[in-house]
C-alpha cells in the first residue's frame, strides 16, 4: 500500500508540472520580455545614390525593445534573428534626418502574437550629403640615394594607375587635389617593383585622411623603379697607318673622350674599361678631317648610353708632315683582258704625297708611276679603277687619298 502511495505522488507531481508548463507557455500570452543588441541596417540606399546622395553618418547603436508575447514565442527571439531597418528611399536632398525604423522578426514566429511595447530609441539620426565622383592625378616622389656605382633613372619610372577616381561626400572629395606615392631608393642595386598606398593632398599640400564612406578606384599604386649599374667607359679608334705616318706624327682627338653607360649588373660588369668604335684609314685623311661614329652601333645589347651623345667625332691632326701635289702622266695598265679593247680616258692624274718637307723636296713627278691592274675585269663597260702609286727609290712618304682612273672595255 505504501508503494502505491509513493507512485501516485510522483505521477500527480508530473501531471502538475506538465499542466504548469502548458499554462505558462500556451494559456498565458501576456508575458513581457526584452531583447537587446538588435543591429540597425539601411534600405533604400541605392535609390538615394541614384539621386546623387549618400549617407555619411548614422547612429548605428544597437536597439533594445520590450515585447509582450507568449513565453514560447519570446524564447525564440534574440538579437541574432531580429533586426531594425531604416528606409531612406524618400530622402531627396542633403541634410540631417531623424527617421523611424521598423523591427523585424524571424519567420519562425507568428508576428500577430507579438506586441511591441517599448523601444530604447524612437528615431535613428541620419546625415545625408551630396555624392560626387572626381578623378585626380597620381604623382610620385622619391627620397634617398642609390649606392655608388648605381644609377636611379627617374625618367623611366613606371607606375599604374596614373589617375585615381574618388566617390564620396562632396565636402571631402572636392577638397582633394591630387594623390602622391613615395618611395625610398636608398640601398637599391637593381630594378624593383613596389606597391605603395597613396596619400591624398589638398590644394595647399596638406594631407587629407579619407573617411570610410569615400571609395577609391585603387588602394595601391604599383611602381617599377629602375636602378642600373653604371660605368664610365673610355672611347678609342683603331688607326691604319700608311707610308710616312706613325704614332709620332698623328694625333686623333675624340669628342667625347668617354661616356657613361648603364645596364644590369652582369652586363656592365663584363664590359672592359674602353670601347673601340672602329678604324680610320689615315691614308685617306687630311689634316683636321673629322670622322663620325654612331655610338649605339658599338654598344653591347642591354647597355644604355646614359651620357646621351649619339655621335662621337674623331678629329685627325698631323704634325711634322707636309703635303705636295704632283701631276703624273706615267700611267700603265697591267693584265689587260684579251677579249676587250681597253680605252684609258685618264691621261694625267694628280698625286698628293705626304711626308717630311725634306723628303718631298727631293721628289719629282718623273719618279712617280701610276699602275692599274685589270686582272679582275671580265665584262665590258666603263669603270673607275683605284690605281697604285710607285715612287722610285721608295722614300718614306705616302699617298693622300686614292688615285682613280676611268677605263672603258669595249
């Protein structure tokens, strides 16, 4: 009997608890509760932007609401599934507004059973400004000094983008005149690519720190900073000497005498201390003759002439030598082709000899003989042939420029 009483007691207690739960959660709908930390969001901002307007400030403090509903419904509500929305689509001009907001509930509850009793704030304060778009120039500035033996080529710095587009409130965007990116070339020994965050400046050069509501077309500027190794190179020419000409009686002056070149470290390191530009046949030169050389033709691939001069001029000066002119009629043709009649149009030639004045005074025209070898002439026609000059006794003198004959084969 005692066991039955105990069992009956526990069954009755369980029934009472179930009944209490039913009454609390279902029968009694007038329970009140508070939900805090509800986030505030905006709707209609795209409509606002289409009108050339934007929100620059809004009170986004979390909202707290007091509700009356059943305990079952209240248990399903929290700040994570509720929201507070402000509709700005009706705003048509810049200004400050206090706007009502709507509280939203999750789909899992019946909103008809919920009564909103109280809000922590009745209005949300919103500041609206004119929305503008502006494109500004991008400028570069650098500091520091590259190490000795290296060259920073300012003129070949590349960067992208060259302009930036800003979109934001008029009072902020319109105050900006340009954007600047800076970089330090100290200790650079090769070309590098750098990314820098631009700094925005007003007309007076003061920095303007953009607010979060202003959008920028690019957050970084990519720059290619060219740093090359350089070297000073002496210039030279080869001299082809002739009879009577040697290093003691001729001087060649180059303008410029040296240039500065730049390039990658490996290429510049492989260069010698001088570059030979070409050769000058001194037998074809007279005193103060000049010979131009195109520099770029003699520079290895990948080497840049930093000095900038495209031409090197070589000036020839003879010392201790004189020039004497002779009219020579002793002209002989050698190895005439058998199948052609050879006609020599040139009856006399002018021969100019160079050497010491003492030697030239001992020579007469009768000692000078002009010879033309026709062994390689195999077709008819009129030709200009370079002849050789022989001097009896072979004095230490040389012929200035070539002696030419006009010959016809018919």
